[in-house]
């Protein structure tokens, strides 16, 4: 293995994977799957370093292909993610691990729960996105771009990237119009809005292709059905979430045979993680 913490990348065969670790190097391993848009830098927004050290966790955050520092792969699909996670774990000499998927990382966590259950200690989905054909997803802001036709997707992605790099104040204004007050309160403290934009920018580090491939993947068949998942999945969702509605969390929980749904009143897409990360991580660690 060739892995540099300073350079935040590793090579698996001929592929470069962007990766950042938070917490205790010898702690219990937890793979974190970032949002959409998002990147390995999500952990800065949610203070993974401090929270993971308190619980003796090692949180490993890879960029998905085409995002951040990870090489683009135009042929990849959702169900091809679990073998890549296994390869990363093997390179890091980790035999079993937990998974935390937030927002757009939720479907990737579910793919691992389906495909590699023998490697998993525990799985948690927080504010997780769902299959695009579910009626509960129709108004979800998180799927606004995956729902569009290809050309419209590209135009919307181009506009987002332009605002991120050239006019972030305009993007902040757009974000503030859509989020509930509980999320705004969280993002307005401790420079979190800038950390969020930093994670978003890294998503477009290589241009539009990686982001657009993500949108395509969310809108296609994932390669498995939720009722085929045989491991326990903890699902966390806030009632004030406008990016992904709480009704979707209920449907996903109903589809997965072994799941526990944790509904948190009054919290949204970002504030849920911001205020409830300690119990979420502790629950993962205790398993």
C-alpha cells in the first residue's frame, strides 16, 4: 500500500483514492460516506476529530470516484462501491468495520449493508436519501438535480460550481432560503457555513463529471432492493429536514427487515448531525 496521510490519498492497483482520517489511529474503525455534494472534508463541518477521539474511533472518509482526489470512473454504479470499500479496508489492514452514511452517503451505506454484511460491525444512516422512484422523494431538495434531464443537470451543476468558486455569497443566500431555522442556526456558528462550502468545493475539485455521475447513479437502479438487506441498520432523521423528508426514513425503515428508526423532533438535515453526533457514534461503537 502507498498511503500518505499528508497527501490524503492512497493507490489501489492503478486507482488513486482521496481519503482523510479523523480521531484515534488505533480506535474502532468507522467508514464515513459523504453527502451529495460532499467530500472527505465533511468531517471538518461535523467536528469528527474531537468526537471520534472521545469514543476511541477511527473515522475513515474516502472521496467517491470523481470527487475530490479520487480518480473519475465513468463506468461506476452504486453496487460497485462495496468492493472498493473492501479494497480500502484491506489496504488499511482492517478486517471489520462500522459504516456511517449521511444524506447522499446513505444509499452507499445501504449498498454495503446489502453486499458485504460479513465485514460490518454496525451501520447507521443519518438524513439518508432514498430510491428516486419513492413517492416520498418527490419534494426532496437533495434529489432536485438527479430528477432532471441530463442537459438540465449539467446546467444546474455548472451554476452551482460557478457560485462556489466565484460568488459564494450568492450560494449562501440560496442555501439560507431553503433550510429550516434549526439548520441555519447550526451553520451560522463557528464558521460552519464556510466549512460546508469547502466540502462542496472539493466535490467539484476535478470539474463537473464526478458530481454528474453521482446524480446519474442516484437516479438509476441501485443494483439491490432494500428488503434484501439482512444486517441491522440504525436510521436517524429529523422532523424539520427539508432536504430529505422524514416520511422517506419511515419507508426505508419499513423495507429493511432489521432496522431501528430514530426520529428526532425539531431538527433538520445538518442540525441533526450537529447536535446528535455523539449518541449516533456511541451507538455505532457499542455494536
